[in-house]
C-alpha cells in the first residue's frame, strides 16, 4: 500500500487526486510542515529530505518531488493508463511536460511572485508568459496536454492553473480556464478534497 505524506491545502493534495484517479489502495499520513507565516516545523515522520510534502513510501521505497512521484505512480500502476509507458508514442511528451513543470513552470511562477528578474538566456527557465505559450499551444490541440487522454501531467498543470488563474500571476486565458475547469470538475478531484482534511 502507498503511504502519502500530506499536509492539507499544499502540493500534496493533488497526489490524493492522482491516487484517487489511479484507484489504488493508499493511506494518508498527515505531517507538519514549515509555513510562510513562521508557524509549523519539519516533521521527523516525513521522509522527504527537506521535510516538504508531498513524499510517498511504497514498500520501503521513498519518492519525493512532485514530478518524480507522478512518474513513479503511473509507472507503478500502468493499468490505470494515466501515463504513457516506455515505448509508447506519447512517452517523450509525458516526460517532457513532467520535467517542464518542475524545471520551468514552477520557477517562472515563483520568480514572478518574488518579483525576481529572470535573466535572459541563463536561468534555465523563462518568464511566466513565455512558459505558458507552448502549454496553450498543446492545449489548443486536445482537451488535455497529451491530447485526448487525461494523464498525471494534467493533475499537476490543471490544479496549478485552477489555483493561479484568478491571480495576478497569470493573464486571463480562455483555453487555460476551460482546461483548469475540466481538471477540477473530475470526480476524483472532488473525492480528494473530501479526504484531504483541510
Ligand atoms: N519541489 C517540491 C516542492 C514541495 C513544497 O515546497 N511543498 C511545500 C508545501 S506546498 C512544503 O512542503 N513546504 C514546507 C517547507 O518548505 O518546509 C515538489 O514539487 O514536490
């Protein structure tokens, strides 16, 4: 059984969503985390090396970092069809969007939030507006990032857009709005909210 180390209303909530989509047995272990307001602290029960959430434990194997957890879970439960497996045509796109999420999109949002300039050509990521362009293009081709089928990348991107689309971090986009709505209206997302304990 998978154990998810979770704290309500954080990045770990979307892994309850993914586990619900996968339809596998899992348990949630709620842990304490450090908060921006100075409250909270690292929880010794959390195996994440920085004390962050999410992290998972699967029969002695610890996995941390959202993109790695998404890939691990969809490889571990391929019958769910929530992530193309090695040799499938969409595998390359799947890996690319997973890496892009942590390596490009999140840093772009955080840079904008912190009002930090993104140095042209050297940062490894770009400003939010540029980071969104290929995503909007991909979403213009299909309801989901990989086309017709919902996958674990949509769990990451769809929930992030649902959170930020009303904020000054993002310009309004009808394509992204509709995609965010499609993602969070899934029954598994509603079940996740009911289980997350926030
Ligand atoms: N890059 C990590 C980020 C995880 C992260 O920063 N989680 C926040 C909650 S949303 C956290 O655990 N914060 C507590 C801390 O930084 O100590 C991932 O995507 O999994």
